[in-house]
C-alpha cells in the first residue's frame, strides 16, 4: 500500500521544480559560524589546505612538476639533477623575512632521498622573545619559489639538524638545551612529533652532533653533547636512549665534543673534534669502545670535521679534514696522530669544512670573512682552486655539498643560505684517484723532510 504524499513533500517538490526551472543547482544552505569553524579546524581540511597552498605556490612560480610529493610517496619518481656551469657560480639565496631574520645558521643538511631539498637550522632571534627560539626550514632548489617548503620550530635554539636517513619524512634536530626533537613533514604541525626527555638519562648539554647511521632495516640515531655524552636512539622511541656512553680520554678527561663524522659505510668507528682543539678517533662497540687515539695539531677549538666520502677505484676512507678557530684546515689520516698537511690560506676563523662526495681530492671550506673556498689538492695544496666572498662580509658558518656534488650550500651569520653551482670544478675524472694517490705521497714526503729538518735547525 503506497503512502500518499503529504503537504511537506509536495512543497519540497515544488521548490525543487522551481530551482530546476531556473536552470541551476538547488540552493545550498549557508553554514553557521560554528559549522564553519568545525570544518576549518578539522584535520582533513588542514591537510587538504596545507597540500593545496604548496602546489599553488609552485604553480605561481613556474611550470615544473608542481604536484611532486615530498612525504615519501613519490620517491620512485624523484628528479633534481641540475646542470652545472664551468665555474663556481651563484645560484640561489634562501631567506625568510619572518623566520630567518636576526638568526644565525647553525647547521645544514641535504636530503639523501630528494637531492633538491636542504634543511637549515637557526638559533634564537633575540629581537623577538615571543617567537620560538629554535627554527628549522626546509628549502627547495628545484622550484623558483622563495619560501620554505616546510617550517619547523621548537622551544630551544636548534644547533644541529639532519634529514633522518632511510626516513624521507623525518627531520632530526639537536638543541641547545640538550633535547633531541623529531619533526614529521606528513603532520601539519610545525612543532616536534617526538622529543627526548631533559633528564640525566639523556642529554643535558648542547647537542652539536646528530647522525643517523646503519642500513634501511637496522639504523640508529647517534647524538653527542658537549659534555662528552653519546647516545644511541631508535627513531621509533625517543623516550629513552638504547645505549649511552661517556666519551673520556685516558679514563679521566671528558671530551667536549664540537663535531662528529663517520667514515663512509662505517657504523662503529668515528672521529670527533673538541673545544680544546684535539681530535679523537672512537668506537661505539667492541673491546676498545669509547675514545681510542688522540690527534694533536690545532691551536683552537675544532669547528668542523669531515671524513673522506668519495667512492672510487682507491680507498681513502682513512682520511679526514678539520677546520678550526686557529685559521687553518688540517688534513689527517687515522693511521698518524699528527696532521699530514695544514692549509693556511685563511685570515680568520675557519668555521666549517667538507669533502666532496664525488671528487677524491676536492673539499670546501668557509670562514669568518665570508669566504667560500674550493680546494682541489690535485691542482694545488698552497691556494684554493676557486674562491668566492659573499657580499656584505657576513661570517659563513656552515658548508654542505649536495649528494651529487654539483652544488654547495653555505649558511651565514645573518640567517641566509647561499647555493653555488660548482660546474666542472667538482667533476671527477678517471685519473683523479691515481693523481690523488701521488699527491698524498708528495705530502707525506714533504712532511718527512720537514720532520728531519726540524731537529737539525734546533741543533744549529
């Protein structure tokens, strides 16, 4: 038995017919203020809006693949190879009026998964006490837009930062308070999704070293603070470290660590620089766990340390370089406790140094006069092969090669990140490995001659 349509349904039909006759969709009811706010604050809307404005921003700037997704879903389709010129040439300047102003660049790191992404960490802005003390901005060299890809912040100045290797969506920060923070670009929060406790079980001093080591299936976050405490963490759980170790030389002298580097492919052995200028080799595990050998040569705090990373026909993984407040860069081998060579072309603090990831004889260094130097030791060991001085003479604090070795990023004391294309300077040729072997032999021969002459001069 069919129900007869009532007066309400007849009225509804009349309204629908009226709207259809007018040739448009049925009129939409206006949302109440409460409903509007509910939608605007929903996680679904915020996620949609966050993604949409990023795409719109890229679209307004250029015509590349603006729909690329950096949270890991488009990893197989990654691009980012950039053509370089034939010399060291300025490419980009990254600076955000709100987040970079009156802040010093404290650390830089390129993404291992996406070669076009660079993260920079910043200390506090003393002129803005109500702003977060710590900031990390992810910049993108692929698109012409001049705003950060992601903005992260926390309550303590960020003094070290890195993309979490094997986890394309995670960024790790070490802070001045000693807390380790973890940001996730899949979250629409700018604040950390995880953080370590500020307790005696973890770090209570500034953490200038954060490093993810291992393999895809077995990796750890290694952190070291300036009191010599080393912690190993699982990125899944930052509530407590899996292992801790006090870095002490000769069982009595705590090492005030300023930098740490692992040789390529090594997860156990590493080198550290210290505030007193001494360099040490160390191990995480085994019978000699802790500080092993001491390397003396610098007359001031070690500011940067980098292990040889270019993989080729010969193994140079025993080599590392350091920079210091003593105006020098020094070349070392883990097989000798004195420097193999001292590069003394700077007239100010040398703040950072890094080996090229692709060329066996090439490294970059930056100093307090705003100078970026590229040294190709196969060409010359007395003067840099290429140099550029940043306008305005801000101190350059940090330098990092991109993973492909075609770009070098430098950060300064004014919160600016400068990108330079290295062009032909960073291209490794097949004979560069053999040439570098000969260069090292000459350096060692000159060092041996110098050591022989020293005592004779003293005697005379």
